[in-house]
């Protein structure tokens, strides 16, 4: 009997008798292939005791299927056979225990056996109902011309291949299967590419098709249910958010408005390093200080507040914010739950509950911050991003909900802080391993900036080699080695392959940046490769910020922060490795690509900059004393009124002559300190640098006189002393050449 006759026998027996065919238990089918031998073994050892007529069709499925479908079927029914063996063993023990207590008639035994067969038949059909849709779906997908793929396992697909670091794993698969290949993570199909030509075809020619993001737990709980700019689906909402980002939040005008804040934060970083290393070389850790400075820059733009470092170490609000930031980076991780939804039923790592708790905590914090901005605007002429969005909210309240505004804050923190700080850390690591390039960058700074002032953002276009160092660092160690994934909204053709809808697209930027066909000596650190090149020269092969419609809109802000910080570190300090060994460039894990171990180096101030530091530090203290004064002025109306004695706490120090009294306080508290006389806050300065800062750089702010009885009654209602148009006219006529001042 051949295989065809055997299958016909099975089908005819099923339709005619609807009973188990006893002779099949003894039938030995010719074994010609491994699949036939495996099938026969499973039939004889597991299936023969309970195979009902409706399972005989499985033989046809096995002998007329692909190898993958056969394997899936065998595994499922082998598990079913194991279940039957356990069940029959338990039933046998139970029958033996009660054999002495009752005796069944043969007819009853037959009836019971028939019921058991029907029960097993029902269970088998349930298993079959789960298998067949999967097999049919798999068959339908096989008909499509998908990119090549490695062998997969049932259920999990290629998840067993996902090993950190992911970008290196995907690079090895790309070397074997080509510049575009496919993987399956659970029930999710993913296409991975490491070719700039294919990337351009996906993200430019088919930009609308791949303009979406895959959805997941993070989209729901960390992105306000997909309403942030990062996670929103391509459509009117996303287009509006994108337009706001590029035209309002990250425009050149807006970035220039807050350049002074970034300059101050950089000076504070320099001050912190100077305190540690003013006497000799000191060992410092780079990553945490970079992260704190970047987050302060971001939050100053959004809310006008700092949450790390100087004068906020023990602030309650700052401590809450730091806790939120820490949890945010812990939760933005690769999650198997997105590919195996069944894991949500089992509470995998309690991940969803942690996300829900974090969302509640962060939302409450940001809502308080938002409400505070409404009642106490900055009022310094520079509107924060929150204030800009709130003004838009007044015009279009149906679109600009509070969640939209809070989503901007949360996403910029997640996307901007870790990436910029890791870029600075990688750049410093590479420079420490290449001291000649470090000296060349320092020489460029000394030539174009000098040693009598710190580098500023306006100087960056004059520092092409410094910018080339940043580009080369981003090429070798991109902050996002795998670009944020995209999702196809419809079927499309890429090359000769058909990409189904709802396919995840992953671009291996790290592999593109190290492709020897695109770069000369790609594994070496050569900043000069970017000198003299226009952006179009490496447009599609250098993509640290992505490409197409979803390209990062904050690239301009990131380049400013990284350039200013790296330039200041090189200009102000001498840097060396902590040992003769090269800095370890091993990569860590995560969505971004941090170093496996935080960078530690030794530094000391350059002798040529030593005279500049003391003046600068006095200015630092002055700036932040003034900032605290401004914050107090904003909040004084909502503050709780205290007692008269509490408010008049420094009146007892007002002794004659006042200049000598203030000199004694200066000796004790420094060149700038504050006093309170009843309800009036007074700042006293005794430093030339602070005087210049007040009366030259901030001369308009401090151009008024304090109000007093003398000003009211002896100066004609302040008309002779206050800074306004009348004063300007009087000054013009009384001071020669005033129009030239």
C-alpha cells in the first residue's frame, strides 16, 4: 500500500464507519523520510490508544504539508499524547482503588469508553481549532515574497536570536542574509535593513507608508495613549504636533532665546570640575554630570527651573523630579509583552502596573508644574515652552489639552537627555584614546576663541574640527544605534520584496555608519573625514537623528548643547586617562547606546585659564542669587504671610555707618549676599564682576530706583528718577553725547 492508498483508506473509513480503525494500530507505513518516521512514532506511541475518526485527517495534513507545518503539528499532538498518558495513568490508579467496591457490566464499560473517546475527541478538536488557523495564516504569509529569514522556532519565532547588544546581533545576521532580512518576534513580523539605499526607499520614497510607530505598553502608559509627537500615528494630530515642534519649540529664534541658560549651565559644570581639581589632577565621573546638565537645560526651557546641582540639592520638588527621571529610563526598555500579549495576563515583571503607577506620579507632578506656570509666569521677557503652549491652548482649547503639553515635556526628557549626554561621554572617551586629536581641538579653540573668555554657542560655526569630532563620535557610537522603529500602514514593495502592512521596520544605523563600502577605514576614529564636506555629501549614510518624516526635530538643540559642552571641557581643562590603558569602549545595553561602564578620567584646570576662573565664579554666584530673587518675586503673592518679627529679621543689623557694616557682612558671607528689611528684599554686592553684570549686561533691568516716601513727595511722584520715556528725554538733554551711549 502506498501513501496515496493509505490516505484514501483513512478518509473512506472516516466517512463510512465513524469508528476507530483497529487495523491501523498494526499498520507499518514505509518510512522514507525523517518526517514520516517521526509521524509513525508519534502515532504508535501516543496517538493509537485514543485516535478518534476526526483526527485521522491529521495524517493527511502531515504528509501533504511543508516541514514547518509538520513540525508544529507534531509538537502540538505530542503534547496532547502526553496529556492522555498522564490522564490514563491517573484513571488506572483510580479504577484499581475502587475495583473491589463495585463491578461494572460490559455494556456500561463500553458506554463509558465511548464517552471517554468523545471527551478526548472534543479536546483534540479544540487543539486542532488552534492549530489550523495558525497553519493557514502561515501558509498565506509564505505566499508573499518576504525578505530572507533565519530558521525560526514555533511560537517565539526568532526571539531566541535577540542577544545584547542588539545592533551587533543584527549586523551578524545582515552579513549572512543580506542588507534586508526579516525576523518574527512572536506574532510580529519585523524587517531589518542596514543599507542606505533601502533606507532611503523606505523612509523617503515610501515615507508615508512607514510614517507610523508600532504600538505597545509604552505607547499607552508613557505616551498619553499615543498622543505625543513620538508615538502619535501619522495623521492630522501628528502633523500638528510636528509643526509646533519645528516652527515654535525648536526654531532658531526659540533656541537663541535660551542660549544664555545653556551658557550658565555649562559654566556651572566648569565650576564644579574646577572645585574638584583646582589643586591637582582629580578623578571625575563624566556621565552623571553630563546628564544633570542636559536635563537642567531642557527643564529651564520648559519651565524656567533647575532640578540638579547648585542650590537645589535638597529641594523637595527637585527630589521628586529626579525620582521620576530615574523611573522613566527604567521603563523605556525592550519589552517582550509587546510581542507576546499573553504575558500581560501573567503580569510579566509587573511591568504594566509599574508603568501605570509611573504615569500617575509623573502626570501629577507635571500638572502641578503646569498650574504653577499659569498663576506665576516668568515675566522676564523670555516665555518658557510651557507658556508658549498655554497661550496656544487659550486660542485652541479643543486641541491643546493639558495632556498634549505634558507629553511634550515627558518625551523631550526621554529622547533628549540620555542621547546628548551619551554623545558627550563617547566623544570624551575617544579623545582620551587619541590625544593628538584632543590637542588639535584645543589649538583650534585657542586660535579662534582665545583664553580670556569661555566658548559660546555663537562660536561653534568657527570650530569645524570640533564639529567633526562630534560627527565622528556619532558615526562610531550613535546614541540610537537602532533607529526608533517604524510600522507600515499598508502593503508595499521594497526592492523585490513585498512588505505586509503592520510590519515593524528597524534601521541599523550603527551598521550603516561602519559599512566599509561607504566609509574609508570605518573602524578608525578620523574626525578629518568630515572636514570640508557639505551635509549632502553624507546625507543617507550618516543618520544619527534618523531620516524622513519622523526625523528628530530636536537635532539643532542637541548639536548646540553637545558642541558648547565639549568645547568648554576641552578649552578649560587638561585631560588624561586614569591609567596607561586605553579607555574601554565596550557598549552597554538599552534603547540608547551608553558605555558599559561610566567614563572616569582625571583633569585639572589649564594654567592659561586660571586667572579667568575666579572672576567667572563670582559671576556664577551672582547670576543664581539674582535668579533666586526673581523666583521669590514671582511667588511672593501666593506665599503664606509670616509674622512681623520674621519679616524684619535683618533690621537689627542696620547700624551706622552702613558701608562699614556691609563690609563686615561681606567678609563673612562673600561678595554677594541678601538681607530682608521688613517686606523688602535687598541684595548687596561688593564685586566688580557683579557690578559689571548688573549695570552693563543687565542695565535695563536695574535702571529703576526703589520706591520710597522721598521719591513720592520730593521727586514729583517719581517723575525725576524712574526709568521711562520722560527720564530718557531728560537724560538726553542733560548728558552730552547721550545719543552715542
